[in-house]
């Protein structure tokens, strides 16, 4: 988890800060201002290679996990990524209970004010907290039902 999180954070952040990579590669994924489950893996093929394939290979090789464990791990990571993009805060969702990096956290990243924040994926928010790219949020009930993730007061002016 640490290897994959580290790789994903730095590559994801780099794709946001490098204008060429963002414009020609990563912006495809950010066309989804409101994430949905199938959009989790909606990205440029080169982004899939850089973030997912190379990140997965490094995780597998550096951790020493067995092929059997890797099947579980990568299936879990994919399901978690899809859940992070589903746009729904469902009661009793175990991912929301065990991980701070969840649907609301990633939804903030996809908003126009959040594209320079909340790069961490798929498990922990450690790198965002250490490197100052963590944008705290609150969940507010919507009048029509459901919740909306909003940045806390100190970030609203960004």
C-alpha cells in the first residue's frame, strides 16, 4: 500500500503541475468534474501505463507479495478507486470508515477549486498532509437530499 500510494501521489501531482502532461494526458480524466464510478479509470492510455501499470509493477516487485496476494491487493485497489469516484457517500460504506481518502476527499480534488489539492490515491492521505496539499472538507446536507463535500472555511477563498 505504501509503495502504490507513494508512486500514485507523486505521479498524479506531477501530472497536475506539468502543463504539457496535464493538457495532453491527465486533463482527460478531469473532464469529469463530477466523478462517477466508471470514470475512475477514464484516462489517457499513457496515464494508465504510468500510474497504474508501472505503479502496480513497482508495488508488486518492491513489496515481495506473492502472485496470489497481488490478485487480492490489486482487485481491492481497483474496487477502492471505483468507490472513490462513485460520487456517493453511502451509510455503512467500509471504505469510508477505514480510509480518510474516500469519495468526498477525491470529489473535492475534481472540483475546480481543488485541482491543486488532495492528490493522494488510492488509500491514505499521508503525502497530502506531509507536503501541504491536503484540503480539509466538510459534508453538508443538500436540500434535495444527499451530501455535498465542501472545503472548510479557510480554503473557500482559493
